[in-house]
C-alpha cells in the first residue's frame, strides 16, 4: 500500500524547504526539532507555494492547475485540482478534520494533511479504511498564529512518531496560499458530502474540481466568508464512477448546495450561527455549487446544482 506521508514528505523536503526563499516562505526549526514552514502567516507566500501546499496535503495524489474565470465583469484567478485515489487523497488526508487549540482567537485554527491518515483520530478520516504507516508526517495548519512546540508534540503523539519527524505547513485563510488551498477543496468537500448522502464512494474512480479564487483579505473573518462563498456558490466538480445509473440519478439531486435549506443564504450568517466553529456549523456547508458525475458502466453523465454569481459578487466586492 502506498504512503501518502512518504510522498508528502518528499514534496516538503525536495520542493518546499530548498526553495523557501523563492516561494516567499520561511522554515523554522522548533526547540523539539519539529519543522514549521510559514507559507502565509507572517510570510507572503506565492502561487507556487500554494501549489506545493495543496500537493503535500493531498499526499501527492493529484495535480494543481491555475487559470482564470469571470465573476460578473471581474476576471479572477481560478484553481483546478485533478485527484487520483480521491478517498485517500481527501478524506484520509486533505480534509480539515483536526481541531487545533484556538484560545483567544476569533476563529479556531484547523488542521489537515496526511498526518490524519496515520492518526485516524477524527470521524472524517474514518470514512475510509485506508491507514498510513510511516515514521514521518506532514500536517497543514490553517491559522493566523504559527504552530509551536505544543502543537508539534500533539501531532507526534497522535501519530506515534518523534517530533523531529513532524513537518507543519502553515498559512492563514486570508493569505495567498491560504485562499488558494481552501478553494482547492472541491473534491474534498464533495467526497464527504457524497458519503454523507449515501453515495457509495468506493465506486469513485477519479475526481476533479474547479473554483474561483477570491481577492485576498488580511481580515481572517472576511477571508473565511470569501473562500467558502467561492466553494458554495462558484465551484464545480467532475467525477468518474462505476455504479448504477438509477442510484446516481437519485442521490445527485441531494448533493449541491441548491438542495439545502442554506441555499441563497450568505455563508457568514451560517458561520455566525455556528459560533464561527466548523465543528458546530450546519453540515450542509460541506458541499459546493455544481456536480457532474459520469458513470463508466453506462457512459451516461448526470448533473445538478447552480452557480450564483450574485452571491460571490456580494461577498468578494
């Protein structure tokens, strides 16, 4: 069985650490010898840094491509991901399922990355049977404060490894890297959504997703609104599966945000109702705007969902 952490560590050691200065990032060695790489907390980060952040947090199981799209009359960057082994890449790795301490912060930090596939300490990683066994681990932190020794020790303890083998990539939501990496979570959010709605995710062969990248904002709360609005009202995903047409046709209608009572509501309203905590908010926020599912068995393609430029315009501008 392949190791998502082995491949992720290779990306960190070969692509990120040696090129940190060019990536407008900075490498820190903590007192317990864990490695923290600032890719968007105090450092500005870059598009290439964002690509490597995403590739590392999906365990190297995919590709990241940048492009452009229009939201109203405004041309914005976009991010596309092409994911192999979507269950392991997203639910075992990329999903933001690791709650971090956030005392005194307006928004609780969130953890993700292949370390989850070793620890398997949250319900999201337990949606699949895959478990990684490796002596090194990569962790992604969505945070406004650089993780310290305590966080590194907690990760090491949960993974059963030494702190010197812990690598933490950190970026705030409002940074360039943070904005892009959240907007890359099209396949991640929809794999969780499909599993929750009864779709047999074992039948999923591959997944790809597209999302606009909203303007960056140093205000973390505003940034959280923008990136999640981009996903909920502007993102689309394409899956190739091998299942039964009637089952796909029935479930796909329940998958996009347009099938939820939350449709048409600003993300910020829902986030405030959940005390700005993703573990409390309505679970329907874990989806996107549009789904396209092609069934290899029959050759038919099914679609559902609606793009709402008006919601994005209100949030972004």
